[in-house]
C-alpha cells in the first residue's frame, strides 16, 4: 500500500471513530433526556392520580372565645394517605403559620407521626391569629385539595 | 525519486490533518448538540414536575396591612407548591396578573415563603400587592393569575 492509500485509510478511520463518538454522545444525551422525562411524567401522573383520590371534609369548627383558639376537626374522606405537616389552614382568608398551630390529634391521639390515613379524623388547635371571631375557615391538603366551612361555633 | 516520496509524505500528512480537523469540528458540534438536548430535557422535566395552586380563600382576598404608613386592605395571594420540585421564590421570577393585566414589579410589595426558607413542595408563599380593595373595585368579578417560570394557576374571586 502506498502513502496515499495509507493516508486515505487512516483519515477514513479517524472519521469513522469521530462518527462513532458523536453517535454515542447523541444516544447518551437522548437516553438521559428520555429517562428524565419519563420520571417526571410518572411523577406528574402519580400527583394527578393522588389529587383525584384526595378529599377532605371539615366536620367541625369551634372557636374558643376564652383561649382565642380555633379547634378544627377535619376528616380524610379520600382514599390516599395525606401528610399532616403539609395541611394548611386559612382563618378568614389569612394563612395560619405552623408556629400558631398548638396541638394536632389523629383519631383522638396526639399525632407523633406525619401520616393521616383515609377515614381518620384530624383535630387541629390553632391560635386565632386575627383576634376577632372567625367566620370562615379553609383547610388545604398537600395536593391543593381543600374544604371550607362557615359554620364556626363560638363557645 | 526523493522529491516524489517527499510529496507523497506531505500529501499523507495533509490528509491526516484534514481528517483530524474535520473530526474535531464534528466532535465539538456533537458535544454542543448533545449538551443542548440534555439541557432541554432537564428544563422540560423540571416543568413537568412543577405545579402551583392558588390556595387563597376567594371570599377573603384582602388583608389589613401597613404599606408605607398607609393601613388598608391589600390584595394578598397565597400560592402553594403542589409539584414535586423546589421553585424560585424571587419576586422578579413571578408574574401576577389581575383581571388579565400584569402587575408591575413595583406593585408586588413582598413575596415570602411561610414557615420555610425555600419554596419547597407543599410550602406556601404569600404575595402582598399594593392593590387595595378600593383600587380593585367592589361588586365585580375578578381573576388573579400567578405565573412562575414553570407553572401557573388562576383564581376567580368577587369583591
């Protein structure tokens, strides 16, 4: 083989190697992107499914005029397990900070874990941050599913 | 004879150089394109994982606040991160639309995450605007829309 043939052969070899490396770069990038998107889509589908299966009902709301506390009883009427620490309360439209939530009970027992199972009752004792009677309460779960009550009993 | 083999040697080196340069350029572009694909994929997956919900009580959208010494009922929006990724909670990265009109950056007095440092999943941000119930107008239906970099939500309310 003369030098021209050798040059063409080596040049072709270099280009084939470059093509292989480029193809592997593309395949890696596309594979990784596909994995990321699949994981994200699966997560989104799970969230939508859990949101559909989530439901809560405010069973009772009592405003204690002596202690200025709101005692709220909320039932998990859906079929998904909820997180207690991700429940938010709004008193007359004002969000209650977790610092103002004093006690949490699940099925009458002080909550020591974060799990709120279907059909369980959650009782939350929160400070009345408004310092005047509460007329409307909203409870929101981690998926944004919520319930309202205007039936706040003052005692 | 010697000059003939020298010229062949030059041709060999030249062809190798051309192949190497061409290969380098192709590799560089391949790298850029694959990085772009990875970046786009990351952005798209973040977008899919992001979700926000306006959890404000549509009957009580205004709160008594003191802004620059003026105590009035200002429009407050509570937005919960209902996705599975931490969101940016900077005012400049969030747009608020009231009745279809975007509020200027100056109209957003504050945006703070309640109870947490970051706007992590399930955390709520409180957006305080300098719009009072007088400015918004009574006895009318209104809509508020919050748009983050990767998600948005809308709520209708009545004053």
